[in-house]
């Protein structure tokens, strides 16, 4: 047996793509998918599309939220607008995410990368409960990296650049996962200016002072200019812990460097995030165990007091072994059988991978 088969295969890296609407997330996912297919030997990724409102994606997703949740039907049944419909659809999909994790873990031996394409409206995924549940569930099972996609041509203004960096900072501290800044569309606008602003505080200050609208009619710095000056000083330390790459989803430039950053982020996950995750998990289990023990002790104490006050009732309170055996037999018959016949019935189990769009008549319950 050779060493490659005897050694344990590394778990695949999960790449969560996040970015503002129009930053090119789906095109970026298509480009890295194409790059992985072009390797020798090919290394096809496992792709999940989490945008229920998109009409077309430029790649073939292994799991597509649109196959499980009908976005238009959700808006109609719950009387929601576009953003509310996307969030509700994502919430409904999250209730089945244990099935998604099982399917991903089954493919863990045959794939090197798992890619999540998130909804275009960034706040729907980053600040919703469902987005946090999906991120935590994936990160607790597989090495996970957040790729923050930035629209480079629209970040040339210092104010826009600072807004993007602040949003990236908030996502980093919320997820606490390895983080990569991906400056997309470098075929239209090179990202050199952004790297220079991140590495040299004075260069950003010079660009800020030369930009229109930084001084008022009396020649004094405006409030916004002063604010960005202060924030750039705060973010200077933030930049030192970030990986930044420039890519073109159109031409494919920089994709190799992106995967080099992903590989480096895997090591960061294993050294920093994973020990913290295990520590938090152990603390949670300890807290739960202590709560159970405290609850049990209080119940036993209450029982002891009750028996002292009611000795007659306590004497009659005994286990009936025959009745207990009957209860066990009844429990054994209650087995949840999954019928995978083509004919479905109301409330039938829906497999997230087998429910094809427009084939399953899924009626989600109305709230209240």
C-alpha cells in the first residue's frame, strides 16, 4: 500500500464567497470552478448555490436552493417583498441544512474544495440567523475560508474603499474565520492602488486629501474627511492580518494566487480557529452538563420533600416493570420510515437533493 492511500486524506476546504451586489460573486465562482476543472488531474469542486432569487448561474451547482424552495411562491404565501422573500427562503432552506452537511461530508473524500455562492444582497447572509447557522455549521465540520469579493473599479474613491474595508472588518470579527480580500475585475481596474493604500497609511492620506469634497468652503477638512482619517488609522492594524489578492473573473488572472491564499488560510484555520472551536464546544458541553446536574439535583430534592410530606403516596409510587416493557414495545414500533416513492403526500419528507424545481408541490406553513 502506497503512502498516499495509507495517509489520511485532508478534509476539503470550504470557500464562502461574500460581497456586495454586483461585485461578481457568481462569475468568480464560475471562474474558480473552471480553473479547478482545468487542473491536471482535474479537481472539480462541490458547489452550493444559496441565492433563491437568481434566474441563471454560470455554473452547474451540486446543490441549488432553488430546487428546494420556490422563491416566488414564498413571496406570495408570506406576502413579502424581494429581500424578505430571499431571507425567508434562506431560513426555510436552513431547516434542511443537516441534509446538506451529510451530502457534503459524503463527498469529502472525493473533492478538495466546497464552494458556497451566497445571495447578492450581502446583509441577508452576513447579518441573518440563517447565514450565521450555515457559516457555523460548515466551519465546525470543514476547514472554512471567507472570500470577500470587492468591485475594484468602484473602489477607487477613498470613501468607497473605506466603506468596503469597514464592512470586511465587521464580517471578519463576526465570523472569526480566515479571511481573504478578493479585488475582482482587475482587467478593468488594476488593484495596485488598493494594496498601496493598505500597506502605506500616508499614501491613503494623500489620496484622501487630493480627492474632491474633502474640504469645506473655508478650506477646513470636512467631517467625513476627518472621520476617514481616523478610521484609516484604526484599520491600519486590521490590514496586517489580511490576505489580499487581485483577480479577474473574466480573464482568469490571479486565480492561482487566490488558491495559494486559500491553502495558507487552511493552516490558519487549523492553528487558530479549530482550537478555539474545540474550546468553545467543550465549554458549552460543560455548561450543559452542569445545568442538567443542577436540574436533576433540584428535582430529587423536591421529590424527597414531597415523600416526607406524603408518605402514603410515596409508598404507592413504584415502577411497574410490566407496564414499562409495554411502553418500550410501543416505542419500538414508532420508526420514521422514509418512503421515496414518486407519489408524495402532504407533509412528506422532502430530500433536499431529490426535490427538483417545479416537480415538488411544496406548501410551506403560514406564520402564526
